[in-house]
């Protein structure tokens, strides 16, 4: 059977727009939707300038972000919805930590750009590696500036139906949790490149996917063929000794972070983090510097700054104050807190409150 190619519906190839480089106060995410009239348009393009808006434009996974560098944050997300399938391109301009949880009823496959550098649950991204995530599974990313990835989200039944019709059920096992797959470098990159071309085209010409149903049908055909081709060459990645060491350090960081969040404004000592993680102070320091590029205290301070910002942005007018939220998350020296907040987000906490009241 002749497969209809996405290229037949493209009105001209285009490269993705570079992430904006302007510096200023973080703005609400700029969301550009296609002209579709339903609640979930075929194409959504989101320009993000604030880590608290990390979930903007996507409904199939939850994402929590912490920026690890004190430079203006710029990220871009392009979402293409084609029937049961969703394809997402995400890029960012700085080093950041994200925790991403796939929604119930979906599995996710993630491929990475050739220039992307970072880790997934402690494993360094490298050519040929892909991430497979089952429903409600959480992956922890630490990514560097210039990061790009393509995520494909599908209901498990959608893949099973295709495999059953092809009598290939025994060839694939859908992920139950988080799995790293090792495919051929060519196959993994072909899948990324296909998703990049799709999202570039959709961002430039959204009407192509809303006004022509044959375009969306072509996407669905291309998607399943490219996905099955890539994972058909893959096997479960077996980490080496250095990878296992890094995974252990990543787990130490995860435990320390979750403990710190559970304590909110409690005065935490490094002693407390050593006790809860079961490692020495030196091992704790190594783990944080390797995984996050920051000391334990520096990262946890930045994490709490993000939680204060979340609270200020979510609050109803007059329902809270900067002092209340700062104290709630362990900041008692308000002058130092304001300087650290401004250094991280490019504005004072008073400016944040002023913006949401406007």
C-alpha cells in the first residue's frame, strides 16, 4: 500500500524559529493557537518566559521546572494533535531541571536533538537513546542550553491495535514505568527529525492541519510508521558502571529535593539532608554538583524561590503577601530574599505581585 507522506501536504519546508533573546520582565506565555474552533486545536505554539508557566499549552503531562541559571528564561513548545496522537517539540535556552509526569491513559516516547545535552533520571543523553514512559510515570530531566526533544504521546491501545493487525504483538512491550531504550542512531534521529519537521510546518502553517483533514490523516500514518520503525530497532539500555554511579547520585538528589519540599519553611541543615539520604556530606556535595551543577544549599534555595513565585502568581489579590510566602518557604532575611529573587527571575517579588493585580 502506498503510504501518504506528510511531505505531500507541506507548502514549503521551514526551520523552527529561534528562541527569543530579548531581556526583560517575564511575560505570560504567548500562546498562538490554530484557527480551529474546538477546545483542543490541532496546533498550539507557546512562547514561555517564566518557569512557572512550564505546563502551558499541553494537557497530556504535568511538568515542574526549576531554572538553574540566572539568565532570562526562554522556552518554546509546539504541540500537534492528530487524532489519538500528540506530538510535542520542546526547546529551551538555559540549564534547567524538570520533573515530567505522563497523564493517565497515555504512553510517551521521547527522542533528542543531536546537539541536546542533559540527563534523564541521571543517565546522560547520547545518540541512539530514547525515553519510553508509561502512564503516570515521572522522568527527571536536567538539560543544558540549546536542548531540543520531540515527545510522542499515544494511548497504549492505539499501538496495540496496530501491532495486532500486523501480527507483531510479541515484538514490543509497552513501558510500564520509565525505560531508556537504545535504538540505532539513525533510527532514533529519523524519528526526532520527522517530529521536528512536522512541528516546524505546523507552527508556520497551522491552517494546513485544521482546514484539511487529509493532512492530519497523513500525520497519523507517518507517525505510527516512524515510531514502530524506531522502537523496532531498540532494546532496553544497560547502563555501565559510570552510568550506574550517576544514577545513584541522581537518586540522592531526588530524595533530598523531595524531603526539602515536604518540610516547606523548616530550617534545614546539611545534616538533615545527609540523614535522609544516608550519604556523607562529601557524597551529598558531589551528587548535587554533578547532577544540578549547584551545591545542595544553592539548589534548595533556588527551588524554594520558585515555590514562592508559584504562590505569588497563583494568589488572589489581597490573599497573601511577600512576607508570608517568603517565611512559609524559609526566607527570613527579606532583603537577601528580594535580591536572590531578582537575580533568579529578573524582577523583584513586589513587581510580581503588581503585575498580577493589573
